[in-house]
């Protein structure tokens, strides 16, 4: 549908590329990539009007035709590569932002064991003092809360501590959510962040049966390094158990659908050139070629905010370079990078803490005879009082407090620069709302500086998947 094509020819309206379009030259061809929907075009005909517009750096241009044919112009217009006004693009961004915050969607991050954990990871920011587990009471209260919404989508993410210390809860709660979503025609998805130590094949199959299909499991490099960074509470190593669990899971037939992101937290000691190479080689022997496995390598930050006596934490400037290098190597070993999958498929990779339909939920007691569910926004700043935005009362109602407005801003354009930013649909100015809360500044994620590199990786991913 083109409401304005004929009118434009008469009135001579001018057009420009949407700010969501990345344009770059690849050899002799111009590539246009639209961050709106990953659509892309390549133009290598140097007589093509678009080619010439790009070569001559024209900002605005009139409708063009090729041998009396407007169809290519119309295609670019329909797919929003070009717009008559950037406000058109801003309105689309606003609509998408509204959609991700829709009250027809609910995303609950359940702290099913609070902070209880069987590991004692060196860099962990949790103090593990809160160990109360969710049980039957919490299950019914959550159901009551969820039933008060008229939902189209429900996402349940399990987090901790180590959520598999309460696997019975996961199994029974998800079973209940499957029934509820079937009754109400809700699109229900579920994921878990686990250290993987208790994830035997048997338990994994039971979790898959209740639709926990997406996993993040951490392996911090080669055995010796991993065991130093992620020991059990009694100090013993954990690498062999986790690795053997993963290998057994990888043997499940292809018809068993799941996605496992292997998270690698690294520092300069654990990610030297030789170690990265050896570790990725090992992973590729056991999980390479299986698209159910992807890798997310990330430098270890000072998440605890403590003095760095052991040299565990990476300095920001070194970290950025090594993050990029590791990510490139992950892809050169044939693995999909978690980051690129996110960009290619997800509507947004902005933090859930910014969204009005996303809550981190803990079991809690207001008094010995009054149990509720505590609600926070960020799953890192657990002890920051500003993070607690309310609670779910005994009758399943969400009671908000005045902290809510620190997190939910209601606009995708958090600062002036977001208004023309190619990355806004991925970021919404919310790469880390906690950081904004603490510093008063909206910081761009590092990806913003890697526009063309990112597009090349995304197109490569799309072509191979
Ligand atoms: S607000 Fe920042 S620290 Fe908290 S969960 Fe989001 S990205 Fe992480
Ligand atoms: S914070 Fe930076 S990267 Fe994010 S949308 Fe705004 S300008 Fe773009």
C-alpha cells in the first residue's frame, strides 16, 4: 500500500534514509541493513539511483524510477528503508516500545531459592544471606497474580542463587503454567540461569517436558581456571560435573529442542591467546555443529565493588577489546554468538528492568504470619533499597511503591541522542537502568560504536541459519 507515491511525484516530496538503516560499502556494492526488521539489500549496479545517491552523499532525494518503473522505490518505502520524515521512524520506535511494555505480556524472573547457592564463585555479587525457598504458598500466590492479567504472552525465567536447588518447584510451577496457558491461549516460554552442576540428563529431560527450553550455563574457561573461579561451597572443583552433564545433554536427539548458551566469564589470566584457543577447541569438539549451543563470552567486571586483590576483575578499556576478540573467535569456531542471535531475532536486548511488565520476584515475609512476594526490578542490585518497587499481597495484587519511577521511564528516547540512533530498538536507552540510577547518566552500550562490524556479523548469521 502506497498512499503517497503518486502524490509525491506531483508534489516533488523528498525522501531520506531512515536513521534505523545502516549503510556501508562492501567491495563495489552498497549494503543497506534495516535494524527495524533485519531486512537488507545489496546494490552493486553503479547506475542504480540509490547507488548514486549514496556515492554522492545526498541526504534527501526525490522519488526515483528505473525505466518508468517505481517498484524499487516503492519497495524501499514500504519496508521503511526510506522515509519522508524521521518522525515516521520515531513513531515506529515508540510503537515497538509500547508493544514490549504491553500489559498483555508478563515477564517474571523468579528467585525460587532467593540467594541460596551450592557454589562459592569468586566474583559473585550476592552474599547468599537470604535463603528462603518458594513453595506451595508462593506457587498459588503467583498463579493468582498472573490470573489477574489478560495475557497473550507469559515468560517465566528462573534465577538465583542456584534455582535447581528447588527443582521440584520449577517442575510443578511450570506444569501449572502450561495448563493455565492452554486454558487461556497464552504463548508461554520459560528459561533458566543455572550453574549446571545438578543438571543431570534425567532432570534436564523432565525440565524440557515442562517447557523449560532455554538455558544459560557457565563454564569459565579451562578446567583449572573454571575450578578456581567457580568452586563448590566446600572448595571442590565443579568443571568435570558440569562438562559431563553438558556432554550427555548434547547426545539427546536433534528432535529434542532446547537452547543452551554457554556463558564464559573471563579475565586476562583465564583468556590468554593460548587458553582461548584451547578452550574453544574443546567446546567445538563436543558441541560444535550443534546449533542448540551458543556461546556468550564476557569479561569479569567488579560486580561486587570490592578491592581487586587477586586481579580477578578486568579494566574496562582492556575488557572491551578482549570481549570483541573472544566474540569473533567464538564465531570463527563455528558457534553462534549469543549477542548476534539476540540482535538478529529479538525485538530488543534492552534490560528488562526498564520494562513495565517485568518483575524480579522473591519469597518474603512481612511478619512471621504474613508471607508475600517481594518485587524488585534489577537482579543485580539486590541490596539497593531503590531496587524494591513493591510487593504482591496475599490476594495476588501488585502494590507499588514510589521507587517504580526510578526504573520505568515510559519512553524509548532516554536522551537526545537516542532520537536518531540506529541502535535504539535494541537499546531503548536502557542498556543498564541501574547504571543510570547510580550515575544519573544514560550510557550507550559499547555495541553502538561497532555499527558496521555488528551488521556484518548479523548478516553472516542470517545467511548461515
Ligand atoms: S539494570 Fe543493569 S545491572 Fe540490573 S539487571 Fe539490568 S543490566 Fe543488569
Ligand atoms: S543510549 Fe546510546 S545506544 Fe542506546 S539508544 Fe540512546 S544513543 Fe542509542
